[in-house]
C-alpha cells in the first residue's frame, strides 16, 4: 500500500485475517518492522513519534501519552490532536471513559485496554485477568463500555483464550491480543521481547527471536577497543600519519607571514 493504513482498512480485516501489531521504541525498529510486513505499531507520544512516522510512512501508529498528561476533556482533545499532528493514526488511552469519549466525539480514533493493564496492576497484580466468571463478565462489560464511548479498538492483555474469543466475536471493536492465543483480530508483542533487548524476563506470552542485547554488548566492546586504539596511537605519535595531513611548501608559509 502506498498510503498510510486507516481505521477503515483495519476494520475491513475483522473476521477475515489477523494482522500484526508491534510496540517499537525507535525509528530503526519501525523501519525494520514495516519491511517485515507488520501493519500496526504502538509507541509513545514523544520526540520519537515523528521519526517513527517518517521511518514507516504507511504503518498505522497507535500512540500513548505519558500517564497524567490527559486529565480533563480539554486536555484530552488538545493532546489527541497534537499526537495526530505528530504522526499518530490513533490514540491509546486506558483512563477514564469520559475522557476517551471526549476525544472520540471530536473524531479522534481512540483505543482502550482490558485484561491485565500494567499501569493499573496494583489493583489486580500481574496475572491473567478473566479466569473467573465474574472477571470475564467484567471484561465483557468494559469492552461494551468502550463501544458506547466511541472507541474503535481495544487491547486485550493476558485474557484466557476462550474469553478473548467470545469477546472478539461479540464486539465490532478491533481486538489487539497480547497473551490471548490466536483468537483476537491482531497479534501484538513488544519489540523488546522479540529482539531480546528488555531489562526484565520475557513474559510467558512473549517469544524472543533475536538476542540484540548480546549483539549490542559485542558492538560496545568493539567501540571501546577502537577508541582505545585511537587514544594509544595519539599518545604514541602513531596518529596522525603523513597521509592524514595536508601540507604546503615553505614559500607559502613565508609569503603568508609577509601579509600580516
């Protein structure tokens, strides 16, 4: 596709095929993910967002604000449009339905979050959410609340497969599944888990496909080695050599001195 993906494009995929979502932390990751065919990215609303958009001009980008930066309807609308101006395709917002609705009413695409929501994990601990009938029904009702508020999508994190499938089939919202098996509309992982760059263990639902942390450590050793060799050469007067210098004849120097 030669243009950026839209909400309409992704809605058209519901029930037809799963698409791919990846959280990216840099333009380099965005470019690599786009080349690999990943359709949607998630990232933060920060100075990296315009660079990520430039690196992946056709991707659908879901961007999240720093917690607390949206605190009333006015800031929700203002910050929502600012994120779109920076290159986001939609806003991820796990806070108040009132604020999500304010953005949605202005035509800003907004997605929510159910199941394990890390920023609210103090109320549940880090565990699968929805293993009891009461929790499963609560997730269902929350998704329906997102529908009524005007959301177009919802991230579903670490929800039992049967519950995730039931809800995915019961809502027009696009469901972005992380740790929910293969039943949601999109399969979602974080680049740090895929690439092995995270500082904590890979979660149960994650899968590591590369060890960039080890590769970066190797590259850092090469950097130190090269810098140390440069420093040693300078101290030992091995650098610069004649081939690194520009020279003029003595007559040029003599003539210059007469001009001052």
